[in-house]
C-alpha cells in the first residue's frame, strides 16, 4: 500500500511541475523523459558464461543533472539484464549475448527507469568451414567487452529529491 502512495505522490509532483512549473517541495526536481545517461559495461560478459535473467552492472560516465542539480552522479551503478545468451557450439555454431539496461538509482534512492540501452554481439559462424574441412570447429563466442559504452534514455519524467 505504501508503494501506491509513493507512486501517487510522484505522479502528482510531475503533474504539478509540468503543468504549473512548480515542484511538490523545494528540493524536488524532475529528470525529464528522453534524458541520455551515458555509461559503460563494468565487466566482460559472453554467451558461454551468462544466463538469461542474469543482472549485469554498468557504470555512469558523467553526472546527470536536472535543473542544474546532480541527480545521478558519475560512477553510479546502473543495472542491465541478460535477455539472450547462447554458447558457441560444435559444427561452427555462433554464440550470442544481448543485454538491456533497465535502471539506475538517483541520489535520493529513486529507481530511474531506462530504455534504449541494448548491447548485443554474435560470434562468427564457422559452419561452412567446419563442414568443408570435416572438423568439429566451434563457432565464435558472442562477447561484450568491459568498457563498452551505451547511452540509454530516461523512460519517463521522474521526480527526484535533492538537497
């Protein structure tokens, strides 16, 4: 029930701010939908060692501001989820990996929902080479290296309380 009241408070604050240029309290700012949040993958991941549903960390690479105030500081950890993972296989089958960035935590603990942060890779398919040479070659492994960058965007206006 408490979650419902927090959502109503957030919706009301966004409505007041966007309609009348007001915020619900002096310390509230609105992080607008469509704001890009640049980040980098923290650790290398691949289709061989990952599973669908696994949570993966990204690190925000620059301060994100709303109304001149930092709402997501540089170094914040954003969360992504593996949505596709496939091991490379015999007879040249390629491995695959895909992650979608889902959220990042703001300075007040608010979860900021993100979209458009999808990274994917597919290893090289070696089926033809494997059949031609009559060898059991493994295909390439789908891999996303640490440091790979993306810039998902804020999905909807989000009220954040700053000091």
